[in-house]
C-alpha cells in the first residue's frame, strides 16, 4: 500500500505542478496518468469519475483527485481505511504545488502585473488551456488509439470511431447523448438556466432512457 500511495502522490503532484489553466485543463493530464500510464481505471470508470467530480461541490480537479485516490486502493484489494488514506494523499499532492507556487510568486505578480512580458506569457497560456480542455473531450469521445496508429505509421488509413466504453456501439445512444448535451448548452448559454437543475434533469432523463428503457 505504501508503494501505491507514493505513486498517487507522485502522479498528482506532477499534475498539480504542470496543470496550467485550472481544473478542466487538468482533466486530460489526469486521464493520461490514471487510465493510460498506470491503468488504474478504464475509460468508462474515468467517465463516471468526471460525472461525480462535476456533480459534487468544489473544483473538478480536486474532486477527481479525491475520487481517484479513494478508488485506486479499492481496485487493488485494500480496505476502506486505506482508500481514505489514498484519497487524502492524492488530494494533498494535487494542491501542494499550487499552494507553494502561489505563496512564492504572488508578490512578484502583483508588482509586475502591468509588465508586457508577463502579459505575453498569459496571452500564450490562454489558447493552450482551451486546447487542453478540448483534448480531454476528444479523449473521452474518440478511440484515440486509431489516430495514434495512423500518426505512428502503423496503419496507412485514418479511422475515427466512438469510444465504445463511454458511448457503446448503438448510434441511437450517441444521438441521445448529443441531444442532451446540446439541450443543456442551449439552456445554460441562451436561457441562463441554473446548471444544478439541469444536472438533475439530465441525470434523471439519462437514467430513464439508458437504464429503464
């Protein structure tokens, strides 16, 4: 368990150190680590992690770290007490770099916030953050192994396919998921509806369609 706990600390400390752009920008980094690099959970389990992290109060990256740190020991056969320790370790490791960096540079930034070089740096970071968020969505939607095979030269043709772990193989299910997403976006962006109610409504609708029917 100690080795697993140290791995959690190392992984989430690295994510906290290099995860520029806030919680959503960290999602792709967390997915690469817990799904691709270490195989602690599959893509479907990670999608559930994101759903729970979004629904619970607090920043999504911290919630994701807490949930992952709790779930990983359980999947390795450890008990709840070890899972709680893993959860605390992952959460602390994620926020520690931000705390240290903010404590170290906050005075410098306040003194030089009008500096043109500082403005250039932040101007360059903004599109990178958008790219990280967009890549996290693509990783959940599309089977990126097919793209990797094309880029690496393993295959001569580029193929795109839905990630079946998250979307299944039935096109009707894809259309329903897209319809829920579009309807939620319209309700939030154009009609300024409360996201909390939309989460509950979308969850109830999805439960009724995918589970009951």
